[in-house]
């Protein structure tokens, strides 16, 4: 693919992620903070989000498998997950966390387990989308092009 | 702990957050707004960085704090997360506002939760602003007025302190004050320097300050107050 083609693909793909609610305006804030002096800012923050999320998902899975579930712990993990997903703009994950916390407050085990499945699914989905997006960005830069940020707003 | 940002910039912000992602974010936001930034991951590390001493508040007769207690590195604003394990942002705010030498530093609280009673409590305790997370670039426009205010206040205060110090140390004052010794400077210096911060007190514990900076940040190669040599 030549650069212009990749750039158009990038614009189209990014728009679709916003349109389908995988990402919200906060992700655009991250993109705004990336410039020549910090060309990898988005990729760095996104990879921190992956590390954080996978640790939290493992912890949540473990806590919810126990005989006596410590709902305070569950809530603390979900609270963190909500924070990091909203900082990154992973909208679906963030919304799952909000529902999750409500079930946690009710000490509803069924509800919590369902939310865990939902949040896992949405997390891995947005992860693969973000990875594809960043890969595309790296290909554009490697081919000598720049990320056509300004075209997102038009 | 990391000090980043252009050392020529006028204002130094201490950002406190236990989440690494949020530290990255607030650091970038502040740097983009050309502040100098130090990030720490807890309230107790923030207090340590500020040179906080527990007992100083028990001495109400020295409204400026004794020179020994003066903060090692000038911080113009503290921005802290509310919800942190151990010391919360609210606890940190209280400590700062109860301390005679730190209370003039403006404090801004960030929280992901919009709890009105929490917001009121922080503002009543002396927080200048309450930002809902995630913090955006447009929020940061609200920081500058608070720093300007304190800058002026501190200047007045330090003028008085300088007076006291120069009375006591008139002997030492005879010799010209040396600017920080030149160090290898990787970047070219611009022609115009921003107005330097109040100078005399900074000179007064410059070595301590430098030592601390070096301890904190191995990659920092330039002395912080480049403006001073042009003043003296």
C-alpha cells in the first residue's frame, strides 16, 4: 500500500472506532497530546492500559472464584479499571465497569460474573482494534508519511 | 519519580497520582502547556519532595517557616488525585494547608467521581479547583491564575525574608553571589530568558537544591534557574 492509501485507511478506521463506540473523545485527547517530540505517546499509554487491564482481569477472575467473595476488593479493582479505561477513552469497557460496580454494590454474584465476561470480551475487542490502529500508524510513519490527524475533524 | 519539562519554563507543578497511566497523562498535559512537571505516585512522596516537616506547624510564631524548613525545590502548584491508597488527595491537601511553609502553594484535586460533598469538602479545606477526570487540556487553562496569585504573594514574603537574612548574614553577603557553575549544556540557550524567580533565597540553599535535583533526576543536566546569572 502506498502512503496516501494507508493514510486514508487510517482515517476511515479511526472514524469507525469512534462511530461504533469502541473509543470516545478522550482518545482524541490522547492523539492531540502526541507530537514530534513525543511520537509514541499514544502507543505508550495504550500499552500501559493493556498491562493494567490484564492484571485487573486476572485479579477480578480470582476474587470472583472464591467461596466467600470479597466485594470490597472486587469494587476496588473495577474502580481502577473504570479509571484507566476512561483515561484511555475505551468507552465500552468503561460502561461495562459502571454496570459492574452497581452489581458489586448489590453483592449480586450472578450479575458480577456476567459483567466480568462482558468486560473481558469488550476489553479484548478494543485491544485488537487499538493494536491494528497502532500498527497502521507505524506503517505510515515507516513509509515516510505522517498521521493525518487534521482529517479526522473534517 | 521523574522531573521532566523545559527547565526554562516559569512554573513548576507537582503532580500526584497512584495510577501510572494517569501520571503519564497529566505529565503530558502539563508539559504541553509548558509547565515544568514532577510526578510522584503517593501523597507521602509528595510531602517528602516538598520538604515537609511534621512539627513545623506547631510553631505559629514563624509565619514564613524558618529558612531551614524552606522547601528545597520551588513548587508553584500541586495537582493531586483524590482517591489513592494510604494518604488520599484530601489528606495531602490538609497537610499542605496546615503547614506554615507550604500553605501558600495552590492545590488542585482531581477525581473520577462527581461527588458534590467531596468537592465541597476539598474546596472548603482550601483547594483552588476540583477537576473531574479524565483531565483535559482545556481544564489546565484554569491553573495559571492560581500560580500567578501565589507568585506575587511569595515574592512579597521572600522580600521580607531576604531582609532578615541579609541582616544576619551581612558578612557572607559581601562576597558576590556565584551563579550555579556552568555544566555541559546539550541544548542551545535562547537569547531571551523569562523573568527569573525571586533570586536571593534561591541562592541561599542552592547547593542543597542542586544536590537534591541530582539525586532525583540523573538525566537533568542543566541547573534549574538559568535566569539568575543574567540578573546578578
